[in-house]
C-alpha cells in the first residue's frame, strides 16, 4: 500500500480549518461595528451627577429625544433597541481519503440541520439637567427578551 499524498491531506485540513474560522470572524466583525453603542456598563461607569451636557454627549452620543420641564431644564432620553439573530448549524461530514495504486482520491458527503434564535434588548437612559446644563439626575432601564 502506498503512503498518503501529503499535499491532499494538507489541502483537506486547510479547507476544514478555514471553513470553521470564517463564521467566527464574521461574528467578530459585526460586533466590532456595533461596539460604540450605548450600554448599561457605559452609563454606570461614565455618567455622573454634575457632569456637563457636552461630556454626556461625548460619552453617549446624541440623544433620541430632548425635552424640557416646566422650569425649562432639559431632559435627554436615549432609547436603544437591538436585535440579535443567531443561527446554529450542526452537521455531519464524512470525508475519506482513499489512497490507491495511481494516486489519491477524495470521497465525501455531508448533511446538516440548523436552528435560528432571535433575541431583543432595550435600553432607555434618562438624563435630567439643571439650570446650568449639568447632570442633576439620571436613570436607566434595560430589558432582554
């Protein structure tokens, strides 16, 4: 019997490795694009009573809603909704290398099944300012379903 063709083995291993990694790279790229979103952690870590409206805007960006109360003090509302869709696929793959008299041949087959899951998250941040446009109070509410 003839030893396996090393080039054929290396090619199959490379293809299997690349296919497994490409999906994880795509997920990382999508999440990196969304990294500047308003989060509970950002609000807890960065927003403080007494900070200026300009500082709030540099941390959280522009609010969705700006209103004033009866004393003409501004209230900023950040209302964020995000959806995440996950697709999980499980499959079996039969890849066999058949090495024979005149060279190697690749034989294989595959089957797969999958499921999709969708989740949504909401975050509402309310920041109230005083007469000097300094944060006098803030609150937030987060939900996931």
